[in-house]
């Protein structure tokens, strides 16, 4: 009995109802996560997408990440260049100045936040798996760049580099 497990015996009915509602919501979330996993696995098996395969060549990008990015991108043909794709995600650099006189180049963060979240989660794996990315990260942190900002820099550049390679593959070209 759920009420015995969490000690709801003797608790007023309003509080008990609230706790039971939380349990039901937790069970629903768990069921949805399982359904998403099954759907992702079916999509990978039944409908292989060349762009997903290309994105999965980036260290740290799994089926889930690649499919999530492709759901956002929809079609690589929508973008005439990797720069426009980076801009769509809000990864392009912008110059920012504050009222106290500090300034610098930052990631714009204008654009879709969901792909930035996916890429940010992939960035730590890229740091350990890709010596080129690690070298650039180390160079920027040695110059005093904040570690999180340097990770952001790399998660902006890595997929753009891979998608530039798409220009060399038939059927994955940017329109231009």
C-alpha cells in the first residue's frame, strides 16, 4: 500500500490527495519517458535519416540528441550555410557592451533554446573525446575565459564543423 510506504496514515485527506496526485504524475512521466525511448528506437530502426547518421559522428551525440537536433532543424536545406544554422540556434557570436564599460564577444542566445540545451549536454563528452576541441578549450581557458563560456564556444562550433562536412555529401547540401 502506497500510503503505508510513505507514512500517510493519519494524514488529512487533502494532503493525502495531493501526495497521491504527485505519485500519479510521476508514474505518467515515467510512462512517457519509456514511450519516447521506444519511439526513438523505432525511428532509428525503421526510418534511418542520413543527417541523423552524420550528427551521430560527433562524439557524445546519441540517437536521442541527433533526432532532437533534426526535429529542430527539420531539413538542412532550409539553411544556405552553416552560419545561418548556427544563427537559427542562437550560437552566433555578438558583441555586447555593458554600462560599466566591460565588453566582449558572446554567444547571442537568440534563437531556439532546445538545440542549445542538447548541444550543451554533448559538449563535455566532446572535450574528452576530441583532441582538437580540447586544444581550443584549453587555449581559451588559459587566456582567462570562463570554463562554462569556453564549453559554450565549443558546443557552438562542433556541430557547425560537422554540418559543413555535409556540404561534401550528396543529399545533405546546404542550399546556395
